[in-house]
């Protein structure tokens, strides 16, 4: 395959490219990323000198750069996005631009280039919020009901991808996956924020009552699921990807991290809730299992242990990510919330 990966310098894109280079060493990978605050080209420095890998610094909204980067490509794997819900509440505009306009630019270039597969990475957040006490789950047929500017922009991008399948016959697939965690995640998201705050001796902020539930998925399981869809999935289909039934409230996630890091529970600090905070996400991934045989392999205890070790071994990486502009965001987001 000759792949164009967008957003490959971010968290999941980096894990995907490293996995792909290891498991499909004869495939060519072009990584197109504009390197926003969330992107770090150094993540892929082990691929420097690899003749099958090339980095292109460009914005997915730049139609001529995108069209040029697709020359000779057969498969597009589209990760690039603005991804943090809290930032989308502070300022929705970059989410509309990158997630909606950027996706439409990529689709148009893919159509003109005759791309053989356009795979779009999306989120379970497009389905809205489940009741806290139920055991129901989102599936591919759940009605879209996004509640944050982030999830609304991802929902719009999903609709555009489906429109290019129906209107133009572009061979697309979409995956809607649950919350990922693992190496290379920017420390603004709950799990890396908690781990790095503990390593810095800072309190760990938990929003509201801490009872919100997410369906945690170790990033390597997500990457394997994308591989399964690219190699065995059916064109025109959407697949939900979730974790191994680790439906744990946020306060329990933080307590588990504190325990694994041998830190007192008093580090957990309840702060003012996020506006429109979705209560619970859970995903039924049986369609993906039926069509491809994929199942998640990493449970929460193993995944958190591996993730904590990675952040302990890569302090330079997250110190750099947490310095500079991130400090301004942190103060804006948490400055008047910490009790
Ligand atoms: P991330 O924020 O870590 O990385 C995003 C990457 O996209 C960065 O490298 C950034 O530089 C790049 N980017 C942003 N805007 C760009 C633009 N205009 N042009 C080119 N590059 C640009 O994101 P992530 O957590 O790796 O998420 C990847 C994808 O997976 C996203 O589409 C996201 O919606 C989806 N997703 C993520 C999660 C999760 O838990 N992280 C869960 C479900 C779905
Ligand atoms: P996050 O990692 O931002 O992912 P998402 O909003 O996409 O689910 O948040 C995961 C959960 O953790 C979510 O319920 C919000 C909560 N949260 C906190 O309690 N404290 C924090 O500092 C952050 C960033 C998130």
C-alpha cells in the first residue's frame, strides 16, 4: 500500500505509523501534518532515513498541498483534527476549520486522485451521551446527537465522508472509536494529565462529581482495529471501536493511577464541571468483530501500567509539550477551578 496519513505527528497517528512501519515494512507512508500544539514530528525520529517514510508539513485546508501530497497514493488514513473538547468550548472556530473544511478538502483531492480507500477516523462522541445508570451502548445505527463543538465538527465530517461515498462513489470507511490512552498522548487529556501531574507533584483535577464514564481503549488496540478495517472491512461501512468493557468512572481511573504510582488519594481534586459534560460513553463493537475478527487485547490494568511506565521514561517529551503555550491554556482552563 502507499498511504497518506494525516495528523501522523499526533497521538494516535504516531502510534499508527510506528505500528505500520513495523508490521508492513514494504508499504510507503507519507505523513502530512501541520504541527499544531498537539503535533510533534520528533515522535517519528526512529523512522528518519527509512526510504518508505516521508514527512510533509502542510495544513489539510491547503488544497494544492493536499492534492500534491496524494500523488501516487492509494490509501488515505485521516487522523488530523482539533481534538480536545475543553479547547472547543473555549474557541470552536479552529474545530470548524480543520475538522469540517479540512476533511472536505481531503475528500475532494481524494476524488480527483482516484484514491482506492479513504479511511476516516472519528469518535463515539458524535452519538451524544448515555444515561449514567443504563447498560445500553452506542452502535453504528445510533442517531447522531453531538453536544460539544468538537463532537459537532466530527459529526459534520462523518456526514461529508458518507456523502462522498453516495454522491461520488469514493471508496470510504469510517471508524467511530472511544477514548484512547497510551504513549505519545498530549498531557491535556485526562490520563496523561493525571500521570504527569503526579510526576510533577501537582493535584489531579477531576470534573464535577467524577462519575462520568468513558469506554477506555488502549491505543495499540485502536491501531490494530484500523488495520483490520483497511485490510478486511467493507467499503461504505462504519465500524464502532470500543475497549474491553472497562467502563470505569473518572474518579476510579484517577484513583487507579494514584495507586499504581503509589500516591495518596488526597491528590485527587474535584473542580468545576465542564459545560455540557457527556455522562457516559459505551460502544458495541460486535460489527467490527463479525466482519474482521478484531477484539481489544489490553485491559485497563495492563494498559495503565504500560502508559505510566512510558511517561516515566519520557519526561523530556512531556516537559517540552507542557511548557510554553500549554501553560497559558492550563491557567485559563484550571486557574479558577482548582479548589
Ligand atoms: P491529537 O490532537 O493528538 O493530534 C492531532 C494531529 O493533527 C496533530 O499532530 C496536529 O498537528 C494535526 N493537525 C491538527 N490540525 C491540522 C491541520 N489543519 N492540518 C494538518 N494537521 C493538523 O489527536 P489524536 O488524539 O491523535 O486524534 C486523532 C484522531 O482520532 C482525531 O480525528 C480524533 O477526532 C480521533 N479520535 C481520538 C480519540 C482520542 O481519545 N484521542 C478518540 C476518538 C477519536
Ligand atoms: P478527556 O480526556 O478530555 O476526553 P473526552 O472529553 O474526549 O472524553 O476527558 C475524559 C474524561 O475525563 C471526561 O469525562 C472529562 C474528564 N476530565 C476530568 O475529570 N479532568 C480533566 O482535567 C480532564 C482533562 C478531563
